[in-house]
C-alpha cells in the first residue's frame, strides 16, 4: 500500500478525524490510513476501497447514537460481512472485527478504538478512548450472559476511576455526556475528549447519487438533500433562492461538466406540489434533468454536495455546538463512477478547491487511472490499495 499525503496543519481548531484504523475489518489487517482534507482511495475491484468508507460511516453512525445494528445496516451482509473472511472463531464460536480513528482538535489527539463481536451475537466487547497520555474510557465484556459491558472512566477525584455498566449495543463514548458529571478535572478531561470525537464523527454526510432515482419529480418542500440525491430537484429550488453565490458556482460547474452550453439551473412546478429541475440552454428548449445521462446526473449531484453544506444536506451535526466549530466530511464511494475523464477532472478539481478552503473534508474512492489527476495537488492523501486489499 502506497500513501501520498500532504502534511496537515499542526493545530486543529475544529475537531477533525485525521486517521482511520482498520485493525481487522473485511480484507484489512492492521491498516492505518492518514486522512487529509481530501483523501482518495484507489485500487482494483476488491482491494478494500469501499470497506474503508463503510468503517468510517459505521463509526459516524455510532457516534450519532445508532445501535450497532443500525450503524452497520448500510453494509451489505451486515455485521457478519465485516468480519475478516479467514478469521477463526474462538472456543465459544465468537468472531468479530476492530475499527478505530484518531481525532485531532483543541484538546490534542484523541484515539477511539472499538472491538465488535459479530457472531454469534452482535455486541461491543471492548472500547478504548485515549488522550493526554492516559486511558480516559475503557469497556470490557465481563459476563456474556448479560447485555452490557463494564465501563471504567477517568475521574481523578477521591475515586481515581468510576466504574458502571453500559449497554453492549452502543458506543460508550457517545453515552459519556449523560453519565459523567464533570465535577473534577479528570471528568472534564474525559468529557472534552469525548466531545471532540463526537463532534468530528457526527458531522458526516455519506453520499452515493442514484441516477435512476433522480429522474422522478419530487415534492417541492423536500429541500434537504439525501445521500442518494433522489430529491435533487427540490434542493436546486432551494439553492437558487437561498444560496445565490453558490448556485452561480453550481451553474458554472454544470457548464463545465454537461454537454452543450448551460446558462442556468432552474425548477419547474408540476401538479400536486411536485417539481422537476431543468438546465437552461443558450439556444433551444431547456433540458429536464431526467433526460440527462447517468454521468451528468452524478456529476451535478456531487457538485451540489461539494458546494453546499449542512443547512442543505440531510446531515445532523451536533446541534449544541456552533457550526463554526464543526467540519463537514463527505464520504463519496465511487466518486468518479459513470463519469467521463472530463467530468472526473472537473469534479476532482472542484473538490480540491472546496477542501483547501476548509469548506468541507472529503473521503472518497476512485478508479486507479483517475487518481493521477489530483495526485500532486496540495492537501491530498492518495491511498493506493493496489489489487490485494
């Protein structure tokens, strides 16, 4: 595995995931991936590109409060498919996987590592939160007959460590704000570290535009873009009226990536409160989006994602934290899928510009031949998985 990485800034004012660890997940063993503002995984089919994004999304969902089953629902085959294929069960028939990440921010680097038992029952069997040179939270499965783990977190008061049971189907770090009082310096250290991890992981938008769903009319009020981008027409109606500057940039992107001259993106009202989006042309009739090819639709949807933000995308960052303290991370599996070389180049250049501005962070997968377009760009981590995973 070869990794080309630009060195990030030394100080992270906003919580940011800077490293993804797949200790044992699908085809990955002891894999550590540094994450820059823009990180692209490339490699042959089956090399593990999509697996890396699935692990990241699972951590994000757990940080948002999902159960293990809910967090792993997007993975085809569920939890069982996350276990390395050749992992042998122990004497009790148990098999599982391990994932983790590093989050840098105001309190310095904080590491989160999670061990999950997938068979015979789905449960968290171990979790560790570390920062400031010490273990801040650790959990372990003590009694397999009980649906809980024994948790211990740093207190540094009259009692150095607090112990209590936590449910075995959720991320313990996500539950700490409800369990730790914050009365001692040690407790505040734990809360600050947990908050940093949760802020970074919850601000994630997993995106995979589905052209076959984007061609149907949608309700005009359906104005927050979903991961499949099936309601893109309604969202374009919003951006045209609410985000004039960014909508103009989107029109420029459409001109660069769609066939023929494009002068605008607008929305036509239909019966029943539905709308459809159209491309305005310099000559001739406007072109409804449903008449565009798959590549053009994916290109437009991904450009829209890169140019907007949480207020437009269907993502729920930490509500009690100021937006200025959060960074939106877009997960885009198959970033260049269906795109021709020109569209891929334009989209990757747009992504690079937006990431360098600090507007978003991007973790995506691309085909091997496309990755060279941005391999030498600033602040890009190119992770080459080759063909072996």
